[in-house]
C-alpha cells in the first residue's frame, strides 16, 4: 500500500497556498477559492489543502515533511520569512531523522 495524498483543512486559501509554495511544494491543481494540490519536491507524494468554513481540531493535523538537507533547507526557508518554533533538533523519535518545527496557523 502507498499513500496517495493527504488533504488538510484551512480557512484562508490564498495565505495557505502561498505558505506551501514557499516551502517548495509544486502547485499541480489550483481551484480557488477552495482546493489546491501540490507535489512534493522529493519523492513524488502529493499534498492538498481544502477550504472549510470553520477550523476545528486545535493543533491538528500534524504534517511531517522530511529532507536529507534539513540544515540548508531551514536556512533557505528562514531567508523567505518562514518562522520556526524550534531550530534543527536531533531528537530521533522511532528512528526518525533530525527535525525542526514550523507551525502554520489555519
């Protein structure tokens, strides 16, 4: 079994689309004002956003992106104005790679 895509809810379509483009995702479907689908820059997976009227769920969903060049990628994203809650941390959870945290408000 393979994962085809993940779709996350959002309230502000344009702001969310801009955010994911800044992360380096490639826009492959743009259906404003409700839906966009992106292709990940590595691996071919896809990721979608869909507008909802009211955001619910608190801090979810959590989305984990991976990169073999995390330090370089974080520096590039910071240069574009992306804010991180943490720096790169070597917290290997269940064998995972080093990580850092970006929190995108809905």
